[in-house]
C-alpha cells in the first residue's frame, strides 16, 4: 500500500511539474509579446551608427561583424544577430512576415499595426529551451537564436533596433 501511495505522489509531482513548465513557457511568450509591443510603440531610439544609405540604433556592446548591401551580421558577446533591410519596402510592409510564416511552426506570433508602421515578433522553437527570434518593422527584420530565459530582453532590444532604422531620405 505504501508503494502505491509513493508511486501516486511521484506521478502527481511529475505531472504538476510538467504543467508548470508549460505554463512558464506560455507566460514567457506573453511577456515577450507585451515587451515587443511596448518597444514597437515607443518613439524611435536615436541612431548611433551610420551606414551607406541608412542609420541605426546599435546598443552598447553590439558590434558589426559583417556588412553586406542588405544584410548585416551583428554580435554581442557570443550571440549573433542578423539584420536584413529592404529599402524598397516601406514601414507598413508585411512581406518579411508573410514569407516567414508560410511554412513555420511558431510558438509565438504577435503583430502590431500603427498608423505609420507594421511590426511583428515571432518565436520558432528549435529545441526545449532554444528559439529563433524574429522581429520585424516594415522592410527591416532582425533574427537571432536565443534561450527561453533571454527571449524577452532580446525582443526588446531587437525591436528598438528595427524600429530605429532610418534611410538617408528620412533623416533630417
């Protein structure tokens, strides 16, 4: 009889623990969406780096590792970020999102629509605790691989960067 009770208690502990893990992922995804939306709605961050034809807010400790005509590889510590921008797409463009979600199995997709811009946050699971995080504003898309624990802070800083990109014709 004691073994049955212990087995039952063990099963309940495992079931309860699994439920908490799932809930914490759901909670984290909700926080990520809220944080990305707040960053999307903020005023543009002041740009800190000028490139050929555009400028961008690049937070402290971020560096440009590789520069192409429409793609940039950024790095902060060991974490790599890919910035893609298409000057032919305006700030209301949804083309980056549309091409991404066609064949995606995402854990999070939240879109944001304002009078003058469209944005989104997308998290694609890679394994139990690792996600591909994508942030987009119009023709700008940032992508990184991050942990569940870092999703929220990465989403915030990536949205600030994507939101800040200004082409020379827009800079006054």
